[in-house]
C-alpha cells in the first residue's frame, strides 16, 4: 500500500504532466479557471484554511483570506486535490499544511499540494543555483528566494526542505520565526507572509446562467434557482452598487 506522501507526489506529477505545466512555479488560481472551478476568498474568523463543495458538475472552493497569501496558495492546491481525485466527495472543510493529520484524504491533499507547488526536481535545481556544490545549508536569503519563487508560505517551505532532507529539526527551530523582518532586511516583498483579507468571488457560473436567461433558454425562476443552488444569493439580493463616471 502506497503512503500518502508517495501518492501525493505521484498525483502531483500526473496532473502537471496532463496539463503540460512542466516543473516550474505555477498559479493554482489560473488552473481553477482552466478547470472551470469557481472560487471565493473570504476573511473568515474560524481557523479553517478553506473548503470545497461539489454539486453535479459545479465545483466551488472557498479560501480563508484571513490566512497569509502563501498559505492561501497552498490551500488552493490542497482543495484542487480533493476536486480532481475524490469524485465521490461532495465537500470538505480543511485545515491545510499539517501533513500528519489522521485523515488519509487530508494527508494526501497536503502532500499533493507540496509536490504540485514545489516539485522536487525544480527545488533541487534552484538550490544548486543558489549554493552550487557547497555543503552549506540554506539560510534566510535562500529561503526568501525560494518562497517568493514558488509562492508558498515560510512554514510550507521549511517542511518541504525537511522532506527533501536539506533541513533537520534543529534548522526548523532556528528558521521558524522572524521571516517578515528578514524579508524587509533583504528587500523581499512581505505580502506573501501577510493575510490578504480579500472578499471576492471568481466564477463564470453566474455569467453562463445570465446568458442562458437573456437568450431565453431558461426562465427567470430557473435562473434564480440556479444561482441560489450554487451559493450566489448575493447576485440576486445584494444591494445595488453606485456607478462612477470614470470607472
């Protein structure tokens, strides 16, 4: 029986291959668009990372934007695993990036996300670019470079380097705190390490439903039913937004 770590790595390589993504850094939210996966970012008060919902052919992901930008990217990849590989599941609430959860499903999703966002081959190449054949271990500037390149949180990169055998427990403790100050010191963008607090929905579901209504293919009642079923009540019942001449 394969371990969640091996399955996650295998599945990440499979999807990258099928989509022609190569081994470079990727934007999971662009993949959501290609796969017709609707998503929202909301600043939630709870500690969850996100969740996914499936109803028929509609897939929806919710990302907690109270988490850091890097964590949100990891959560998106985690939820992508559930959607692509767990067709029988209709939904799940997730705390991503723990790796040793009791749930086999959640562990596989974490290992998939880690390998999907940071492939071992690319990580090895980038480490060689930074350090050559020297025996030294990565330091803060190296970590900042890798995290910015792959778009992942500091904690995920530390775990990834530990999985790769580059860092040990003592190193993890040394690097665990102070990443924002280090980013400022070395001139890196700190936004990766901060919550975004975004409140948005990205979906073509509403657009498609509206076109069906305007073309007379569905009734007003069916249009409203479709939006309510998919969780877009705010489109129907939200307040009218003020328009500006220069918008």
